[in-house]
C-alpha cells in the first residue's frame, strides 16, 4: 500500500502520466492510474530494489522519467519540467508512515530490534 501511495503521488502530479487520454510506454497506464508494478512492465535479474526489499531495511521505488531509456539531449529540459512537480510531490509523501526510535526504558537505542506491523509480511530491524 505504501509503494502504491508513493507511486500515485508521483503519477498524479505528472502532467503526462496523469493525462488519461493516451496509452504510454507500451502498457495501458490509464487503467492503472498511471502506475504499474515494474515486474509487469519489464523484468531483469539482479536489481537492487528486490535485493534491498528482501534482505535489508531499504525500500525502493523506481521512477521512470519517460518512456524512452535514452532520450535525446534536446528533450531533457522538457522532461525535467514534466517531472519536477511530481518529484516534489513524491518527496513530500515519503515522510508518511511509521517512524520513531526504538529504545529501552532508559532511552538507550535497542540494536537489532524486530519491528512488525500487523497485515504487512515484512519485518524490519533497528540498526546496529
């Protein structure tokens, strides 16, 4: 749910992605609200996002700034302006969720404490 919320914040603030009148990037993003699970769009082996999600406390969202992997130099200024407000909206949303400090009754941090949230099958641990 958190990943979808972050992705929708970005997509809804992007003038091209939020335009409901066209198909984009070889997939029908209109029906999906401008977002797609990356594995449904394209997949590759050895990506950091999967590794970090499965083996660390790091959660990643991949943001594609356009449909072309290598846009022409003269397109970059337009692409930046299309993505600027969406990036700012995304940055505002990343501060949502559960956050805090895990400490003992004396206020000392607890190392390697496991944090579980009911309904989410992915625990995280505090730093060493």
